């Protein structure tokens, strides 16, 4: 789902009008009739990891909406003061409490329908001790056969896991970039 539309100017609180700005822009934006502020809304970046130990991958069972009870890779919205890899490592610590060694960039998925881009890094697990955060009901290591493929929270997670296990069988990890309708 896309974010709810802007109703009031972030600068002065006046109700905004939706129109194409006069500066050569081609899209309708929320424009403030009082102070002239144009509110641009751009895609959000979700950053996460594929934490693995041998042939097993760590998944978190969500204890929050959306997709409560479904399984996911640790990931969340990138913050303003961090790099993609830093955000991915932070989310992995927050949601799984996992000890990891960050690896290379692995996958990027554009999801225009919801205005998000999801990116994942490989991360080698350094121990099997986990400490799930409040957003996770539990964390667990799964082989490819054990992954709850029908209980995954997001298409981006499923596609990333498919790439991970395919690359692992091939003996070489690549970089994957695709669009999700
Ligand atoms: Zn304003």
C-alpha cells in the first residue's frame, strides 16, 4: 500500500492543493497555496540481510503487522544517518539479535506498487545464539527444504531466498536486481 496522501503543509500547516508545479515538473504534487512549499514524495528504501550459516538461513517470525506470524528476513526502513549496509546490520541486530559478519550486496527489488526498494546483503552468522527483538516472535535457521515457503511475509523475501539457494547450489553468489509488480 502506498503512503497516505499529504493533507497539510509540513512548513505552515495550511491544507495543500494537488497540482503540477509551474517549474517544469510533470507530476502532480502537494503544493501549499500559502507558502508555496512543494512536497515531494519518493520511494523508501528497506534494507536487510540474508544471514546464513552453512546451508541454513535465518528467518524471523513477525510479531507485528503487517503479516503477523509470517516469516521474513531481518529488514526495515533505512534511517537518515546511515549507509545501506549499516542499516541492514542494525535491522539484523534489532530483529534477530544475531552475531554476523556483513558480506557483499546481494539483491535489489523495485516495488513501484508500494513505492519501495528492498535491498539485501549477505551476512555470515558467527554463532547460533539469537536474541529476538520485540518485532520477532522467534528466529530460526532453515535449510532450503525447511523454509516455510508458503508462510513468507513478502515477495521480495521469497525472491531473495530463491536467489540465495540457487546461487549456493551453483557455488557462486551473484548480484540480483529485479522489479516486483
Ligand atoms: Zn505552507
